[in-house]
C-alpha cells in the first residue's frame, strides 16, 4: 500500500485538533501532525513537508491568512484548507487571496472535510510542483529527479519520470506492460514491450540497491508495481524528524463528529 499522506493541523483548539487527528488516523491513508500556533505551523510546513495543511484562521499569535501568505512566500506549495467560523463572502475571498486552496466554515461534518482533503490531494498530485514519497526517495516529477535521504540526486529521463508517475498513481497495484506503454508512449506501432523493459532495466540501475533483485520497482503479474511498503523511510533529514516529533499518537477509539462543532 502507498505511504500515508501527512496532514498538518494548525489550530489552537486542542479538542478540535485532537479530534481531527483521531479521525484521520482511523484511515491508514493519513498521518496527522499538529501545531497549536501559526509560528509552529509555519515551521512544520517548511521542515516536515506535509502533503496537506488544515489551517485555522483565529490563531493566538497570527491571523491564519497571514500565516498562509508567509508559507507561500517561503515556497510552501502544499494545499491549504482554511477552517473558520467566519462565513461571509468577503472572508472567503480574503482567505483564497491569501493563498488557500479551499475554505471550510465551522461547524462542519468530518466526511465533508475528508472529501475536500481527497479532492485537494488529487489535484495537487497532478500539478507540476508536486513532490511525492517513493520508498527512500523524494520524487520530483517537474525536475525529473529523485532525492534520497542523504540528499543525493538521481536524474531521470522524461520516460523514466512518466513511468514512475503512472506507477505511483496506481497505489501499489500492478500495472500491465501494455497499459504502461499506452500511457507513457501513446499509440505508436513502433514501440514494443521490449522498449518498456529496456527503460525499466535502466531505471532499476538508478534506484535499486541491488538492481538484479528489485525491491522497489518489482515485476508482478505481467506488469510492474512500486513496492513502497517495503521501504520504511528512516532519514536523518530534519524534515523527517519533525514529522516524527509532531505526529499524533494513535487513539484507542474514535470520537463523534460532534466535537468538530464550536
């Protein structure tokens, strides 16, 4: 299965923050981290590289809209969903103009928020500046590059980049050779499965510790898949340490969505 998406929750309301974290952790697709202030949230947004940010507007040290502006200024391209009790059209416009991707008014239903989270993650994955985790690497499609946990860069060709993008979107499922050929090369009578196999071979030479015994890009059921789950990311990178330090503990049980109302 794919690595969980890290969701940064920035909110000074501890009850709401922890309730959101608990609900998110019920789905193994998400890994919440928390910050009670804008200052701490901005630091985590830049250091921990979350996949999505839930940002309250009414924070004790800074207006959430200003926090969003500062994150964008620092180069944070992560999707931001603002949470607020202010529901006027002017408030919505100000939030979106500050750099937010979406705007959710309290009180809200968790399932509605979760649907918006999924929508923003899908949209971001298709954007040019997205960064993905593939095993021990950060995958940067726009730069045609993988970066390992020591900062070493692995340059990719355009075809190699497109192969990894399509396999990543398959969420750990096997993709048939013919399907990969169609998606990466399009309809071309001169391209055969041998062409794909050659590119896979060269890609493995770049990313596998032992290319002859592939453990990341594996052959499976007449095709290929990314075996991301076998590569726990153990990095000395401070961004990863920040994620671990701020990750919420797994709850013993879930709480009702009523806690999201205030």
